[in-house]
């Protein structure tokens, strides 16, 4: 089948763990064809380039979310009136949302309003959806929205919504600078509405849209479903709405309330329209249910990780230093290394020979400042020690990074210690903890995020921000090598069973087939006499690299009204030769000449895949 893979800030660009997961998924599903539609977040990301793409990626199209260019589209009077109406409706749904209430979720209203809440929530959801799709249809007809979204009309519509009766207090308190900031953020978030991806030769030609995250990345999938009835699959390993709540702490309350309302409404609409939703863990699943996701649509699929680099360490646990504790990850305040250092001070009182290796570096200036603070604290807590009067003193805490001769890889870092520690106060899915499990190491972790779900009963878990509890758990395992060995072996077995790439790829292969089996056929293939050909477009009908021409005609069944006049080519099997299935390509839209020029959003279309190769990308630790 042909999959439209939707990403934001990740694949095919060289950037982080999300892109690495997409690359493994695409390479593991070589029987399918992938069209990648990528949204970029920064100029730096685009400058870093792409990872080498496998042959099953037939096309890549990109669009920028950071480069604000004028599309040059000038609306007439009627178009301006339609824009003001739709944008005003969207702004009204944001200004009436109570801060802290997740749109679409139950249990967010008072008892007195509990009976009317479901109907009111559904009405507000429909109101937001109608405004969103109304703007999308306007962009399709007029050629783009960026200039309109940055216009004074948009700001005034937002101001009227915030000053209208029924608006929430924080919305009414929004000042002009706040409104300008919100309008600018909304323009960036709604930029996918202006893309020309939703034609028969774009997302309209795929069998399934797979959004690699929620939020803006899923918006093209929503529009493909709206315009072309393409089913949508949404995968979230970190809930985007939760991430939004944790960002921009310095913004004014009015800005945060309005933007949180928008992202909440968008998440609820995405979950409502998706055919299936695949959270990466129970923690993400609870967030999605809280945001209004139907429990029947949820299927937990744990992230797939490559266990091969950690096989040698996992098969030889006896090589570890029995007195060394290891922390591996990205240095940032949420990892709470300060608590870990204080816990290690308690450990040293019980086990004077213990050592702590902190392996990892910062990702931004905030992380660099935090690392410097931790190094200063370590120097104060643990003065350099020497074994004798003529020996050179050293600190029992070392700060290191992988890539050097002593620790060439993360596997070597885990292998250097008998015990792996995680001290985070905020965590999604703990990828670093799973890597330690692949290495057969016992673990001591704080109870945050999906930690308990990942380790099961194969490690010790303590409350976050509790150095004493962390120290006691570490001392207990340092003094009991047999227990460490049992926990390490159980952790390795659990990780190999649940968290491998093979398990992840097999799960998504089954989900793709399940969605297609329950999706009505969007194309009916006709033979030479005009009669439908049954079973002419099977789910596995696309085979990369083996395209043939076909004389069969295809007619559109259902779909939007503008598409009914132009038959589109579908995937068929040549009845004469029984060769490989033919490819699909969309026909031209007969109304294209009336829809205005395309949006001036930076786009790139690449039809030739590059050579297949693997790219070393370091897994992040959440």
C-alpha cells in the first residue's frame, strides 16, 4: 500500500529520536511505498540535510514553518468576508475555552453543568472544525492564507472574540501585544492549510496518512481526510499538547490560555477524526483519553529500538565494575542531577568505594549552565581523594561524553557500571532506561512518566526528588550482586520481548492492514465495458519500483464534489499478463484554473530516492 508519512521537525532530516523511529519504520516495511510530507521548524534543521533514504521512499515534499513569506494573494471582497467569518468563529471557540479545561474531555465542568456538558462540548467541537475546514477550503480556492492570517482583519477578529460576552477572563484581559503574538502563533500553526498537498497527485493518491506526531504534523492528515477521504493514523510517543503546556513559561497568562485552547481544540479534532491512535505508552494514552480520544481507537505500540549495539554488553554482565553507578542521558534540569549528586553523597557514606559516572552532554545553553552547576556541586560534595600520600587525587564523580577512546558508544557507558540510575522529575518514555535493560543492567529509577510501564518488575523505583530513597535503593543493590544479576537478566528479557524494532514494525504492519480493511474503497476500477472490476485494488497493491501502465479506467466513488467530474487512475492488476500491480497517479483537477495561484510556502518535491544507508543517530533519553 502507499503510505503518506507526515512529520514535523523530524524525518527525513537529521534530527533526533523521532526521525530515527521513522527511519526504522520505513526501512522495516519494505513491502509498502512511502511518500514523506515533512514540516520543518528552523533554518538550521534544513541546513543539516536529510538522512539517506531507502528505495521504498518514492517522494519527499517539504514545507517551512519558520520562514514567513508573503504569498502575494490578494482577496476580493467576498473572500475577505468569508475569511473574517471563519477566523472569527475559530477565535470565538478559543476565547470561550476555560483555561485548564481540555476541550472534548469529560469531567472538566461543574456538577450543575454535567448534563449539558456533552452536548455543549460537541457543539463547540463542531464549531471549531467548521471554522478550520472553512479556512482550508478558502485557502484551496484562493491560493493561500498566510497574508490573510497576518492581516489586521485577523487581529481585529481575535480582539472581537476576546471582548465578546461569554469570553473567559484571561481572554478579556488580553492586550494588543498579546493579540498580535497569538495571531502570529496561529498563522504559523495554520500554515499547512495553504499547502498544495491535498490534490489527486499528492495526499489524495495515498491509501493511508500516518502522522508521526499530533499537533501541526497531523493537520495535513486532517485535510487529506476532509478533501479526499484518506484515513488517518496518529502516533504519539510524546503528547504534543502536554509539551505545549510545559513550554513558554514566560508568556503572559492571556497568551498561554488562548494558545492552549487552540492546541487543545486541534488535538480533540485530530483524535475524533483519526481511524486509529497509537500511543507509545500508558502515560501518553491517559493524556489522549483526557483530551477526548475514544478508548476504542487507542492501541498502545511501544517504541521500537535497535538492540544490536547492546548485545555484547547484555551477554557479558560480569564485565561491569561492581562499585560503579552510571547515569546516561541529555543533561538538562528535568533530569535532576542535583538530587542524584546528593543521593550519591549518602551512598558514599555506606559504600566508600562507590563511583558515579555521569555520561552525556547538554543540548542548549540552559543545559550547559545546568551542567556547570552540577560540576561545581560535585566538587563541593566530593573533594578530590588520593589512595596514598604520593598518589594523585581524583573525584569519585566523573562527567564524560561518548565518542572518546574510553567510552566509544552508549553501550560502553552502560557496560562500565553494575547499576544504572535515572533521577528525572519529568519523563516521557525512558529510552535510555530501555537501553540499559538491553545491556542486562539492574536499574534504580524515579517514578515518573512511563518508567514503571517500561521496567515492569525488573528494577527498583523510588519517588522523584527524594535523594534518601534513591540512595537506599542503590545501596541495597550494590550490596547484593545476586539480586543485581537476577534483575538485569529479567530486564534484558523484557526489553527484547517488548521494545525491539521488529516488534514495533510488525505492530504497524498489522495496523495498516486493519485500517485499510475497514476503509471503504475510494476508487472503483472499471473494465473496458464500464463494469466495476471486483478486488482490483488490494491493500498490498503497490510494489515499489515495479510500475506498469494500465488501460483500465477508474471512477471516483464518494469523495468531495469537486472531484466527481475527473476520473483518477487507480492501482490495478493487468488481467492479460498478471504482472506486478500498476501504480497510481492523480489526474489534474478540472477546477484548478479557478483556484488561484498556489501558496507561496517554500516547498520541495524530490521524486528520486537517494542511496540506502544507515545513519548513526544517538537515541535521546527522556
